[in-house]
C-alpha cells in the first residue's frame, strides 16, 4: 500500500509525539518538528506508510541518540495489559466459543497503538474490549478456522507492546507448539520487541523470533533471513495491526490480518468506519505449494 | 494566543483540504502539500494560529490564483443552515428562555468549521444542536445578560458561513438596531464574508460591515479603520468561533466568546473536553470608559 497524502499530517503528529517522549525541552520539540517538516517535504510517497514512518523515526533517533524513546510507554502498556489478563482469560474460559472470543480480544488489544494516537488510556482499552466482544463477527472467520484446522506451522506477527498480552490469549487457542511469534527487530514507536515478549512472559509460551527490522510493519526486504524463512515456510500467517496490513495486504501469501481500523485512510481501504475491528485476508493468491492440504481434499 | 506545536499537523491537514477544494488533480495536491511542509518548517510560532493560517492560505491562493477555494462549500453550508432555520426559529419561539436558547443555538452553529475539520455533515450539525441544547449552561451567562441589559452598541463578530444563519437567531434576541455584524474582509477557509451575509439575508436584519482582513480570526492590526472604530466604540462584543478566541482572548475589551472547542489545544486552554460548547470572556480588564454604566450604578 502506497502512502496517502492524508498520512502526512499524521506523520507530523507522530514526530511531535516522539519528540515529547524523547525530552521535556520545548525548544527541542520545535527544532525536531521543523526538521521533520523539511524532511517530510521531500519524502518518496511510493513507499508504504510504515517505510516512511521507519525513516522518520530513524532520523529522530539519529538526531537525539536515544534509540528507544517509547521504552517507558511500552513498559506501562505491558503492565496495564497484564493487570487485565486474568479478567480476559476468564472471558475466554467461560466463552461458548473460546477461539472466537480470543480472536475478538486479540483485535481489541490493537487499540494500544501510539502510531495512530498520542496516548491510550485503560478506559479506551476496556471500551475496545467491550466493542470487539459485541461487534458483528464477520470477515474471514470461517476461512481462518479452516486454515487453522490444517496448518502445521503458524507465524504470528505481533504489533504493539501491551497488545501482545492480548495476543497471548489467541496463541493459547492455536496449539502453541506449531506457532512462532515474530516481533520487531529494534524499537520503533511502541511496537513490541523481544524485550516486550519477555516482559510479558510470551517467550515461555511460544517460540519468539525478531524480524531484524525497525519498520512499524513487515517490510520483507528489510527483515533478516531467519524471519524470511519462517515467513515463507509458514502454512498460515496471522498479522496484527495496521502496519502489518499496510505492508503485507497485497502479498501473495496466506495471511489473515486482525486489527482495529484507526485512521480514515485504512478505514476507507477496508470499507468500514474508523474504529471498527477488522479481520481480512491478503489479496494475493494464497498459499502456493506451501499450504497444507485441506482435511477434506 | 501563540501557536502551539500541536497546531502544525492541523495546518498541514488544512492545507491538504484546501488543495482538494482548489483542484481534483492529485499531482497538484502533492506539490502543494510539499510546498506547505517546507514553508511551515520556517514559520514564526509567536503569532496566533489564525495569523499563521492566514499566511498559509494566502500562499495557497497565490500559488493557484484561486481566491476563494471554499466558495462552493460555503454556499452549501448556507443552504443547509437555511433549511434548518424554520426548525431552529420554532425552538427559540417555544423556549421558556428564548435568549438562552438562541445563545445555545449560536454556539451549536459553530460546528460548521472547515478549519478544524475536513467536512461537516447535516447530521453533525443536528447533533451539535442537540448537544448545545442539553449541555449545562455555565460560562458567563449572567454577566452576558447584565452586559446586554445596558449596552447601547453591540459588535457581533461572525465566524463561518452556515453558522451565521444560527447567529441570526441570537441577533434577533439582541434588539438588532444596536447590533453591527462584522464578517471577514476576504475569503479564508469557510469563514463568512459579505457574500454570505447577503446570501443568508442577514444584511436585511442588521448592519453588516467587513473587517478588511483575510485572517480566520480578528487580527486588529490587519483590520480596516472602519472596523477598528466599531470595535473600540462598541459597549459589548460577541465573538464567535475559535479563531476569534485565539486572536482576542487576551484583549482588554468587553468580549464574550461563544464557540465549540474543536481541538485539544483550545480545549486544554479553556479546561473543557474537546467538543464542549464554550461561553467565556476576554481575560483583559473589561470595558474601560466605553462601557455603559450598569443600571444599578
């Protein structure tokens, strides 16, 4: 997906947010913002939004020498989500359809996104949970169940810190031994890295790899070889968040995307109102020869 | 009020909106946006947001030669509001307190603002009316009633097209012969000009002047001498909209501001949530010797 002109004001806002995470000095915020405006005026919009976000945030980190401005925010988000975990686990345990509830909760957790918004409060997270549990469950649910019934290997692409605690609920429903969880290779906004997978205990449940990239999405040519091998060999990929959708939605692979549509550009792309939880598939021809045969084939 | 760094992403979004009002050519939108980004990177933030908005929109008009990109939008908004007028008039006529209802409706009309948002739908306008009619009526209502009871001359500073139809309801409650309505001196975003006052019949109800300026607010040093005379001689000024608040909130004059707080910067400034309808006064010492004596003095 190319970058829309509507993404530009959002990049500028993101840069200002990042500046505030980096320092309390308002002169510094202004200098950084002016620099990003100049820089943004020359961006190549043929790239996807995560590629441009990656460049902007790299540039901010170079300017400041701080390689993880959202560290504190991510720790707070992991803690907030872990506090909710027992309640969320009880919802899945008591559900008539635990898989469906876990999918809904995984989508709900995608609200914890500091790329699309400047802050996320516990009450917004609770509201997202309530909304995800009560929204019509359309999308590709039957196709996902079918794919899950036969997949021998599943690659789960995480999105944000905090959110990965919600992902835990879904991964538990997927028979964890066949699942590999992939996180970003380096800090970018509040996206989950190995540190977050460890802080939330995901590494004790499932194999965790990092993709080697600091893009807030999955830019395959920027990922390490190990990740690319998992990506190409997996029978099924579950990808969380707008960034993974923006970078992989056209991919010719068997990918199911779960996210909340948080901006007008993405909402228009999927034909749903802003705020809707979305389950959709990549538009490319799926699976090739790596897809396992259906049970009824 | 100085410009906040948080205003910058909003200026960028505004410029993109304006580009789309100017042309359907996406290459043109991109060129304009890149130009505005470069240009914004060098702005002097000591000015108020309307001064910077004025400069950005002047620059866009210079680049394109189109001096009124929002003409069609303003005509549509005037028409939409005129269609609502009989219903709104009935609300005032049947109200226990017609002045209060007219003030509430005048605040509700301020939702028709293409500076703060990219578009305004009739359903948003109806929602704003319902909200304004049911919100707690706090602010400076008693002080405004007191000021109205003695003022011999009232200057009413309009804000947007469409919105001025709502202003009509309040002006009718103010004894129109003592009221002068001031509009912008030249097109800027969807702010009301003489053309809009005429199109909505306000000129038949009340004396209308233009302030000689193309700022989306009231920048006194940029206004013409006739306007400044009205401004300084009025016993009472009613100023609609965020732009007039941003430019006059610190003025040492007897000004009552009525608007909807549409952005986080203004909402934080007045200490209310985004979306709240606000009635507040200028912070300077009010009135000087031009204020008429109170009835009980």
